[in-house]
């Protein structure tokens, strides 16, 4: 069983940091040729029009869409969802990348949207910072996060690159539970939800066996993983739902072309909802990242678990929110990776 759900084997062959879409490369070459032909045969007016359209598109992608943060609400139906978890709301914040342009503005706006929606549970799915200097300002973001069932986080690759020990210490100081190959048990209306988190796929050591080690009886499994491509292993491990980020949706998207580029460990599942075996996977576009977006605005997500007899339906936009029920989050003594406090 360990050989099926361990992620160590997938790290033996390094992947390129980014993979660019052949469709976009081909479309770019074809567009350049057509623009050149149009400029030569269409004269200065056509050339000026093409240059102006390019400038407008670039300006929109660099200065407008990166700030068009959206709150997206999704109903996730499960045929086997326990009655006690019906209507459970989960707020997902991912890829804040604090330190990039617009990042703090987007982060605070995302938190305002999320707190107004009053989720029962908040999860942070990695890449909180983009620069080491931004770690010092992380508390102004973390201090605003609260939810009845708690706030939980997993690390991302940029968190490792900029200072994961310091980030881990700040998370603990603000009462945020860091799930690095470990789990927590959450009780709600007599039902038990196992919330597990794994280490970052890129620079950590994700281990689903360790994350589930010593798990008590439970009714429903949710996995937090920064990189979405662990989903196949997670489905084999029996998870019902996986929440991820990392890809930013590819930053630039167009119908028929898909995403412009995707990062390592984010090639198979780029954005939105997927069915992986019996498991559902949701990959958010994230709040921040490189301030370049087109057809892929930043988002913060509110996910609502629903009981349904048919799991084949597409995502549903929620129009109302079920009242939060009183519930408790229960810690379980599982093995974990610990990061020392700084200072």
C-alpha cells in the first residue's frame, strides 16, 4: 500500500521548472507571421492598429486583471457525504505570494471577502510569500484569519525557498495549524472529518502514509496539498476531496489554447474541478503570483459540501449559505515534521 500512495518515487526524475504550451508557442509564431504580413501589405495604419491592440492587451494583463480578485463559491456534491457534514463551508486561500506587486492589496481583499462569507473552516494551501522580506509582514495577514473550526495550512515551494522555519513559527504564533504529513480530526453534528495535509511536492517530502498514520475512525477525508499532481496517489489512499493551488491557472489562458505555462508538479491538473477516480479535486487559481494574468483572474474560494445522489454534475454556483453549526476540531497525535521556532 505504501508504494501506491507514497510520493517519493515521483520525485526521482526531476521535471523542468515550467512547461510552456506548444499550442501557445505555435499560435505566437503564427500570429507574428500574420502581423508581419499585415504590416507589410496593410501599410502604417494597420501596423499602428496592431501595435495599439498589443499595447492595450499587455496593459490589461499587467495592470487590470491581476487586481480583479473574485470570490468564487462552489457546491461540491458527494453521494457518501455524512449527514453531519451537509453544508460544511470551507474557505480556501492559496498562493498569496506576498511581496509581488498587488499581493498585499489582493490578500487583504480576499480575507475581507472570505470573512464576510463566514466559512466554518479556512485552509491555506501554500506559497504565502514570494520574497524573504515579506515574511516580516505576514502577521498582518495571519492575524485576520479566524473560523469556528480553525485555520489550517500546508507549505508551498516558495515558502521553502524564502524561509519555511520562520513561516512555520509565525503560523503557530497565530493559532494556525500547520499540517505537514499529519492530520486533524474535526467533529461536526456527530460526523467526523479527517483533514490531512502533506508537505510540498517540490522541495519537501510529501508522505500520505505518514499523514494518515494513526488516524482514528472517521467518515470523510479531505487532503490539503499545495501541488495538485499528487491527486492520483491521494485518490488511491481513499480521500474524498483534495484542495490545491500552485498552478495559478497558467496565468494566461485562451479558449482552444488553454494555459500558457504550468509549473513543475502542476501539469496534470491546472485549474478548477476534476474527478480523479472516486475523488474530487479542486485547484484554485490563487490570490497572487506573477502580476500577469489574462483570462485567469485571481480568486478566493468558498467551498460547500453537499449530499447528492449523482456526483457527475458540474460545479454549482451557490446562492445562499447554510447557517454554521457548532462543531469542534480535535487534534490527533500523529507523526509529523516539526519546524523549530525562530529567535
